[in-house]
């Protein structure tokens, strides 16, 4: 038995278009049907070029001269950028070019906090927002230095 639904957009039909497909595959000799296989396609008018993955790693933001601007953690990564939550020590503006130091594990299966590496990128602040005593910055990675 197959069920196909196309839910209506809740706010603006031009902003969010969603297709939801639920497919049931009955198994002979089994009293209960298996869990449904779901396929969902979401199309929005976002401008992002890359998929974001949640991750929390230590981060340091410095100006081009190497002066400390902020410390904090990443909230998510993509292929072309990162969103960070930091405690800023100095003012950081949208459009400003910085150096970002990311402390990353050497392998995805590494559970040892000492088995890490630091990578440094030249980056540009694309978005900023105040979050109480913290600040959130959308950062575009321009080129890798280390």
C-alpha cells in the first residue's frame, strides 16, 4: 500500500514547497508491517550552496594582525562556511575579513581530546547577530592557511 501526500505550506506557499512520500512494504508471514520508508523533499528559497552539519568544536577569531577578537564554539559546518557562537572581546562587523582557528579531531572516530589539529582559514563575516552575552556569526571560508 502506498500513501502520497502533499501538505500545504503553512505560511507562504511560494516560500516553502514540500513533498512527502510514505511507502509501506508488507512482509509475508509478519503480523505487523515494518516501519515506513520515508522520502522527503524540501525546497526553499534559501541562498545556501552547501548542506550544514551540526558540530561543536573550539574556535578562535583573530584579526589580520593576529589580535584576539573572540573565542567560542562552532554550531554547524558546511563545505563553504561555518556558524560560530562566541564571546567577543572586540567589535566584529559583517563583511570584515578575519582569521579563524578551528580545533578539529584528527579523525571522525577519534574520542581522545588530545588527538586534535588546528586549522586556520582566512574568512569573511557574512552575518552577525547578538545573543545576550554571546554573538553568532555566519562565516564564509575563503582560503586555508594552515
